[in-house]
C-alpha cells in the first residue's frame, strides 16, 4: 500500500539525512551564530549576525587563532523561543561548534540555557539584561542592571535634580526586574512611593495617547520629573512620536531609555526627540580611534555609508576578542580550558578603555549617558569616572542580595549565599 | 536662573540689534577666548560662560548659542579653530567657521570635537533667547517667549515685567505675561490679589504655585488658593474627559481605516485576506519610498504617496487576486490559508529587499505637534489628520458603493452572484475591481499609519487581527458597521485603559467581542449575501 | 426519548394502536393546527392570519402562486422560522412554538425541502441510516451499532424508493430525481406522524411522478402528509383535499373540483395566465 | 465497540504499523548503533522527532474538527498551550529547591519578582496525577464553555474561525502579563525532572519520544473511532447540510460540542508532551499565527484524512528544521510559497495524491460491514 511505503521512506530519509550531516569537520574552530534572521526579532538580531561574520572574517584575514581558521555556522531560530533551544542543541550536538554567540531576548536565553549547560557549550550573550542569573557556560558581555540602570538614575538625581519618577516598560522580565530594582533603590534614596509611577505595556504597543498624557499630568505636579523607559523595540517609535506631538520636551520631562540605541533611532524621526537620554556602555558617537576604526570596518563590510553601530555590537566585539584571547591563553579551543582561561582576560573596548572578564562571567564596562541629537546620534553628556563591574545578583532584590557568583575554583558556584554559606540550587541541580 | 542679572544688558543690546545698528566690533580674540572657555570648562562652569557670551553683546552670540544648544558648535582638534557644523550625518561633516562664517567644506569626524551641551544648558540658553524674543517684532515669537516665562520669572525681571506688559499690544501676549507675573507674585510674595488672576488658569506652573499657596500658613492666601484650585480641578476634569474621547475617536479611526478595506474584500467576495496587513505595510513603505524620492519635502511626499500608496497596494491586490484567490472561488476558508502564505512571502520580501530594520518616515511640520485648545487640552495634529483622513476615505467609499456603476454591480454580486451574472454583470471583473479597491484602501491606511507607528516588516501583523475583529463586530460587508465598530471599540478601549491598563483593556475588548458575537452572530449590521453564509 | 423509540418500535408491530398510544394526542381529530399565524420579513407580510388544520392520516395538497407563503408555512411548522403572532399545535398536546427543530423532528414531523438536500459526501445507505428513527443523542449515536433489523429496514426503504442498486454510491452522484427519492426515503426512515413534502416531483419523469404519487397515497392513512406542489396534474392525481394559499392566507379549501371552480382561485390563477 | 472498530480497518492498521515500526527503528538505531556510525540516531534527532510527533497529534486534533465537522479552528494553539502550561506547572513544582534561589515552593521568576506565596491555581500541581488530569480538563473545559456559547448561537464558518482566533489572541495577551503568575513572556523553563526521571538524560528523551508515539497512536485511534462511528457520519452531515441534520432530529450543536471538546483535549495532551521535550512553554504558543500554521499542515497533508494531518505536520516541520539550517534568509519564502501552492493546486493535499479522492471518501466513511463492498 502506497502510504505504507511513503511514510517508511519519509521517516528513514529523515532519520538518515539528520544523522548523516552530523559528521563535523575538526580542523577549523567552529563559531555558532544564534540570532533570529526572521520574525519579530530579526530587526535587532540580524545586524549582530553580520557583526559576527565581519569579526570572524577579520580574524581569519589576520591568520585565525592558533593557526586554525574560524568557521561561522549560522542558523535562524526565527524569533521562536523553543526553536532557540532546538537550534542551540543542533549547533552543539550536530555541528559540534566550539562556541556560540547569540540571543537577544531574555526568554530566548532562558530557553537555551538548559541546553548549553547540559551539553557544556559556551555562550556569549551581548545584550543588556535583568541579571539574576549566572551560568558556568554563559558569558554576559551586555550590561547588568548595575551597569546601566542605577548609574543612569544617579545621573538624573544628582545632575538634573529629578524628584519624581515614571518607570515605563514593556511587560516582560527585563523591565519588571529593572523596575523592581530601581523602585527599591529610589525608596532607599528617600523617594516617596507617591512620586513613583510604574506602567507596563504589551510588546509592540502602538497606542500611547492615554499613557503619555498620564505621564504629562504626573509631571505637572511641580517637581522635576523624568521617565525611565525600558520600553522594548517596536513600541518605541509610536511612544516617542506621541511624546513629541503631545509636546513633552526633554527640557521639561526627559526620557531616559535603556533599550533605545542608534539602530532603533535609525527608524525614528529624531527631530522632536533632541535632548532625550539613553544610558549605554557604548555610543557610536564616542570619540575614540578604536571606535572610528570599528565604524569604518562596519561601513565597509555592510557597504552602507550610513550604517550605524550600537551597544550590543560592541558587546560582541568585546566578547569575540575575549574568546580569541582566552583560546590563545589556553592554547586550545576546548570548552573547559577556555572557560578557566577567560576569567581575568582584558581586551580593549571601543570607548578607549579596557573590558575585563570577571569571575562571575560578567565584564567591566563604563556607563555613558547620551542625549539624542537630530542626526540620530547620541552626544555623551556624562560617564562614570571608571568602569563598573557587572553584578549578577542585584543588591536591591530581597531574593538575591545575599547571593554572589564566582566561577573560580574552589568556590565555583553561580549563586553562593554569603549568609548561609551554601551554594544555591544550581549546584544541587548539577549534582543530580 | 541668571536671567535677571543679564536682563538689562540684553534688553538694550537686542533693542539695538533689532534696530539694525551694528555695535562696536568685539575683537575676535575675545570671541575665541569665550568659545574656548565654553569648550573646555565643565558643565557647571559652562553656564557662566554662556551668560558671558550673551552679555558680550556680540551679534554672532545668538548664532553661537543656538548652534551650541543644538550640538552644532565644534572645534577642530588640530587647529583649535571653532566651527559650526552644517551637516552632521555620516562620517564627513560639512562645516563653516564660527567666527568668520566662511564655509570650510567637509571634514572627517575624527578631526572634530563637538562642544558638549546638556539639557540644563539648553534650558539656560532657551531662557536667555526667550527674554531676547520678548522684544521680537514677530508676535508668535513674543507669545511663545511669554509662555516660556511662566514659572521662570525672577526678581529683576518681575520688576521690569509691568512696563513690558503695558508696552505690549497683543492681548494674548499680555495675558501670558500677566499670568507669568501673577505666578511669581503668588509663589514669592504670597500676593493674595494675584491668586484671582490665576483662578481658572490651566497652566501647570500656575497650579503648582497655587498648590504651594494652599500649603502656606497665611490663612487668607490658603483659602483663596483653595477655591481657585477647586474651579481649576473642575475644568481639568472636563478637559480630561474630552481628551479621553478624542483618544478613543483617534484610535477608532485608525482601527476603522485598517479594517475598512477588509470589510470590502471580506464582505463582498467572502475572501479572508490574511495578507491585508501586508497590503497596509506596502502603503506605509510607499510613503517611505516617496520621502526618499523627494528629500527635503516630506509634506509633498506624503500627499503624493496617498495616490501612490493606493496604486501600489491595489496592484499588489490584483496580483494576489489573479494568482491565488480566483482559484479558490467559494472556498473562503482556503483563501485564509493561501493568503496567509502570501503574507509570509510579502513580509520576508520586504525584509530581504528593503531591510529588516524599521524605516524613518518623517512627519511634516504641519502634521507634528498639537493644536492647543487650552493649556490642559491639546489635540495631537497627526492623529487629528488621521481622523479626518479616515472620514474622507469612508465618505469616498460610500460614494463609490452608492453612486457608481461599480458600486451597483458590487452590491448586486454580493446579494446574489448567480443572478447578477445572468443579468450580464461580469462577476470576475467585479471581483478584480473590488479586491483592488479593498487592497488600495489598505494602502491608504498604510500611508496614514506611517505617521503614527513603525514602518517595518511587522507593521501588518500588528493590525490584521484588530481589523478582523472590527469587521466581524461591525457586520461583514457593511461599511457603516465597520465605521461604528471601529469607533466603538476604539472608545471602549480608551475608556477602559485608565483603570484597567493597556493589556487588560485589550483583553476585555476581545472577550467583549467574543460574547457579542454569541448574541449577534452576524455583527452589528448583519447582511445577507455570500459572505453572510460563511 | 427512549420511550418514544420503544413506542415507535411498538407501532411497527401493531400499527392500529399507534393513534391512541402515540405521544401525539390526536383524539380531537386534527394532528396539525395553525391559528392566526402572522410572519413578516422587514415589512413584507409573508404569512397573514393563516388558519390551517390537518386531520390525522389525511393527505393534503397545498397549492398557490409563488410568494403565497407555502415554504414559509413549512418553516414555521418545523421550527425554522418563529411567527410574530399566532399558535401552532401538533396534536392537542405539543405547542410547536416552544420546540426546536430537532425536538419537532423527533416528535414525528418530517420535512422534505424544495431543493433536495441529501448528504452528498455519504453513501445512499448512510443517508438512510442517519435518518433512521433512533436515539439521536450524542453518546448513543457514538456507540450505535448497525443491527440486522436496522439494515433490513433500510433495505426495505431502499426497495420502496428504488435505489437498492445504488446503496453504496455517494449521494452526490445521484440524479436530481434520485435525490428527491432519497430524501423521501429519509423521511420514511424517520417514521414521522406528519410528512411535509415540498415540491416532490420537480424534475421527475412521468413514470417517476406516478410512482411518487403511489408512494404518497400509500402513506396517507398511517401518516398525515402535506404536499406542496405546483404541478396541477400531479396534484389532481393524488389530491383528496386541496388548500389554496394566496398572499399568506388561505384563499379556498376543498376538493380539487370545488377549488378549481372557486371564482377567487380562478381570478388568482387564470387572472395571471390571461 | 466504537473504539475497537478502527482496528479492523486497513488504513488504521497500516498507520499504526508504520508508526510503531518507526518508533522501534529509531529506538534501535539510537540505542544500539555506535555513536560514530552513520546510522546512529542522536539524542538531538530523537527529541526532534518527538517534537514532530507532538505536532502530528495536534494536527490530528485539528483535522478532526476541520475535516469532519467543518469547523476551522484558528485557536487550537490555545488548547495545545494550555495543556503545555499544565504540564509546565507540574515540572516547575518538581524543581523544588533546586531553583537558583533554592526556594522550596516558589519558582524562580516568582522569587525575584518577590511574590510572597504560591497563587491558588498553582496548588496541586506538585502531584503528577492532578497535573495530568488538568492537562485534559483545562483545555477541555475552555473548549466546553467556548463551544457551548458559540454553537448554541450557531456561530459558524468564518465567524467561528475569527472568534477562535480572538480567543487565542486574548489568551496570549493574558499570559504575557506577569501578574498572571505564570512567568509572563519568559514562560516556564529550566525543568529538572519528571516522575523522577532526569529530563536531561537520553534515556528520558527516548522514553518521552516513545510515549508521544503511543499517545499519537491512541489519539489517532480515538479520532478514527469517532469518525467511523455513526456519530462521525452525523458530523459529516453537520458539515455539509446543517439544517437537514437538524430536521432529522440531531442536536447539531451538541455533536459539534462533543467533537470540539475531544479535539481540544487531544491538543492539550500534545502540548503536555511537547513541553518536557522542548524544555520551555511560553505565551508565544498562543500566537494566532501558530494556530493558522497548524491548519496549513493539515491542509498540506490532506483534510478529512487523519493520517494526512500526520504526514503534513511531520513534513512541514522537517522542512522547517532543514531550511532554517541551510537557507536561513529564504526559508519563509519556501514556507509561504508552500502554503499558497498547496491550497491552490493541491486542495486534497498529499493524501489526495495517494488516493483518488472519491475512493478515499468511501473508504473513510463507510461503516466496517460495508468494507468488503467498498
């Protein structure tokens, strides 16, 4: 009977075709790139893929590392979170990659995390995130809350004299956590609960009229008010548009954003936004030769004279160089060797300083505050005197203030509780 | 603010400027010194320097301050020569000398150090310029300057204000200045008489002043302030309500605009066009394309992209109809699947051909900002235009449906395809035209949306479901239904939002629709015809 | 409902008992009773003070020009359309206005549509199987088994409607006439007390018509039959009592001859033809 | 008995034969083939196949309502996800104090958003039996309520499709909210073990894969049972001539409700098996686009032939796996193109290619005792 044959054939073909190409080439160092090229996140992630390809190309032109070339393996998790886990497994189990650079959203990271740990891979995660995580196998080259949110709030408080706060964010874990931290932090600084307004909106929210007018009303109470925005991606354009049109001007109510970079601005008419703020660890407008060179490379690679660079790209730049250094230091691309070697490695960042990998797998970064200009760039108005080390566990959350992370022997624990002196659940899980 | 300290110098200086006199040339070394100070001192010190520059009375001062506050004042790293940046996009910037004003051509970003500015300084400069503007011959300038003064008046200025007020001809400017003065008097002097002036004022600074007065230990003042506030609160409530209504209508018109094309294709042909959202997207991208073709005239581009957007989407619609839908006659549910495939293709097409990134669509000046009804209620212009546009489109469609041959044939086909055929109406032709019309309208929606939200590959997805809800709620194929449904849902949503929050409001609306469909399975305005048979 | 089933099984055995035993109370003669029924569709009065009585076991023909309200009347009886005013009784016990289509059907009113509707994706056999009087609730239907006596019953009807050869053919491929037959067959399977037959012979050949006539007349007596038909010849061939509908109300009633000599009727019909 | 009837059918026997054969083959190749052999089926592949089988079960559920009842549900993703969440909640409770904060009861996401105690609807999910019952009940009850309202008021065709879409969309928005206490956008993840088996061992994976296969087999037989029963023929009757069916005395709305609920429960089971294999459940499973995609699998495989749904689901998802690997930028074109071509030129789907459509229909709908004559 024909179904019989067909289905049998189908299934065998399937089984075979998958198992056949699971024979991995040994010689080059295989670099997995796990960024969405389609779906909603493609907007942000596809440029990171190109950044990685550019960096790899450059490294190979310089002779690779340890005499081995680097070979990129690109897959498309299509902004689909379970697919991220599946693709991570594919990269590690099937393509036998030595390291993965990827992910943008928290949920995609959470989804691949168990896979990476199970198959003992390496993941470099380039985006600012909510913290509250420290994995033996993941290196966080983006900012933790204490490398972005807290300094930004300090700036507003001390330099602008803000007394009234609107914490507006998209309803997912990064803004939730960041705002929880900020709330505690502000209250510790003596801000009254009545002077804090918290608002959450869904992804891609486009109808901001009511919220913006609420913010306006909230800001009209006589005290200096600022908006701390953790609004994500697509929702920003209509948000800023509405701000502009309702005549909220940076001079009265400045908005400081943690998720709006050059790339997002490239999709916004920045005319009405001049003076609004963003906090990052890198701006394209930073005045350093390393940065200018990077921009030149990027423009050359992307073949677009107006191509912009942004913070996650710098994070990949740092992460990639750290990996290369670690491989050199370890003399092999073996995961465990690299994992040990990379702690303490320092490489130049694009803002003219150095980034060092901390024992908690976070890196040191300077914090910059920039004001939006009419040319879609930020002009740096303030920066931390020295670099800040990323803090995996926030000191402002009851659950985690006692936790520290240190992946050096002998402690070797992602969530060591300094009070009870025990290593939390993760180690137990590993022990299982 | 240092305003007061400067005021005297400024006023006379500007009098002179406006009178057209050129005053004694300051030595350029002087200017160079000032600017260097500006460039090298810390933000704190810069404030003082800014004031010096203003005081210097140099006629280029205004230019310097303006370019400084807009981040255009810079210095050449090598020579230390000061320049004003004319074009600061890309890696090479066009610049001119700050002192002589001669054009120095292009310069690499690497060699340029911009003189850093921040909001605090911007305020300062704004203040200074506004005081200058109080003497400007242009009334609009004076008015905005006067408004800007509210809450930022200080001693010396306060003394001079009365004479300015008398000198002022324009009523509105006078009023603004008086209020500014009153605010000052209430805040600083605790002047009870001034409270009367503020009663009924909707200005936020005025309110702040009154609130402060209410807390004051001067019983009389507190009392006066309290009733003044009471009357204000009343007004505010009304304005708030009006605002919410406006928000509702504008959201409604957006929904209606997005849905009405669907109401046509869906209602008349029973085609469930999942690619409708992408047709909207095409319209939006057309606007972007137009603005690329006509750099510098966003307004003109926008107007031109109305017909263009219609055409593009209409053509795309025809293509879809010919290639896909005509093969699926009488299988409405299958059209849903096929067009879903089409929508995937279109999205990815935009991603690969244009870019996965959002595109900038500039809002022309006449559409940005808002019309101020009063100081507590102002209607955002872009949405005002969208409401108008939506109504025009609706009226247009009504005309087409009611008054033209096509409309007649369309209605005939909707009522009874076979009968219409037998009466010699070319049903296929009608189908093509109808679908083109519906798609074209989607394109128009796209043009409008480009002024409100992202222009990116996901634009369509975010509106398709809402559109379907509106159509179903309104009654498939009934234009009035769509209009009413759009407006109702929009308003309900906005009414719920304040106390339910954006997400819950949306959920509630969806649930409401689901339940409503149980009560009236055919929507607000049920309609007989093929679509109605589902 | 199982009671009903039992009864319907019983009246297979001794048919003479059925009138007394049936839940449909026909002791007072009429099995169907419409009084002052009014229906209007946005303004247009489709049914206008319609009064109609059908006696138990009677065969009644209803004629009338287009738009006289024949089909609407059937819709009302079967519960598809709710009248604005008036009362509709099945026997003297059941007020049809409170019942849904399935209830009415299970009570024993079967209907054949003007345009023959059979389940085209199912075979002739299955069409009849579904129509068969049985417990039609969900779970009994799920667990229902094809008992031999059912199959005999189906074959019996297949015999009657002359589709035995086509029992396994998909109903979709039947000719128009055959579909008419199949639908009548489905009525028979339902064992209704009252059959409403809308234009049964449309698109039938002469001999097919004759057989239909035989069938319907043979049914009369056991069951009550209401036939709506345009074809005067056919009506004449079966009619005992004829009702003429006009503009939603009864214009005349009586034997074919009486009716055809009735001045009003002549005006309505001939007036149109002349 | 209606459940055993399908087992006498040829098509069902073949289907089950192929299914179990491939289960065995895969297991053998996985366990006994040496790692380096070309024939070895890696754990990765096993999980992948397990995922396909979950989708296949979901597709069967959709085909039951769409193919045989004519209800195009664009909301089946919702039932799938609800089943998944029920399972996910159980797995979360199983983590116990092995979460990063070591809190014995509260899941991590509750700890750092400082929830004080477990919300009431989490109670009981630490007991497997309770969770597994919920996997059936939650989607079942939702389907019951929704279906009752919709079918009673005779919402049909396009309208029904669109409000099912509204349903799943509303649920998606709701589950995105962190106040729901179900992990918001991040959903539920980082599962450790299930019924005492460590989810990260290959053995467990194989077990889940086989379990899914068996579930699919059972689901298939149940659907076949319904379809080949008299009720199945009644539902086809409802699909093609609703009014007629009513006049025959069938309560159409109840038939629809029953089948709809059964289908929803099957979808729930599929979701429940899906979660431990992919290791995460989050609101994106509620996305209307996913539900539409499922329908397209069915259309591709062939509507109203249950095995068609299975073939469709497996092929499309296999295609996805391959294309996202080899042509990341273009695979959406392929997918979209596929949808268009199939619906336009292949209305009967792949199954339609395998048989002449008419024969297929007869074979599908005749009760067994006519099998011979068919």
